[in-house]
């Protein structure tokens, strides 16, 4: 498996002017990493979003995908927060009901912990 080093990841982010408090490795991020020659990492990145997570093919399946998915749901800006705080923030910001997504994330949390 070809995985970039920490330094390579930081350089990729810097080269693409990624803000320090936001690292968006989803659609654009996954595509960029894939183009740079890291398809395994791109697949993991593509599974961390809530976008249409109710569709089974979009759900994280591997241990690595679940870790990245769960870690993303525990971070608000640059701080680690509870799932409740993170989902409350998303709900307020986008005015959406994320009840199903919250339960799905709690299931992932139980699997990982």
C-alpha cells in the first residue's frame, strides 16, 4: 500500500492552500490524493462525509474508513468535542435534521471503542 508520509501530507495541504483549521479531505481532497498516486488513501478519505451516508455504498466499511469517519465527527474547527456538540453545530449551521446520521455515528463509535 502506498501511503504518503506526514511531511508529504502537510506539503500537499500547503501546496493547495488548505486553511489550517479546515482540512477537507472529501470529494476534492480524495480526488487530489488519488491523482497524486495514493488511491488507497483517497478511498478512506472519500468515506468520512455525511453526504448521503444513508446509502450503503457511501458508508465506511473498513476499520480505517470508520476511524477517519468517526474522528471527523468528533472535531469542531480545531477542537475535539462530543458527538452531541458536533452534531448540534452541524444542525445549527445547515438547518438539517441529522437524527439518523447521529445514530449511525454512535454505532460506529461502539464498534471502535
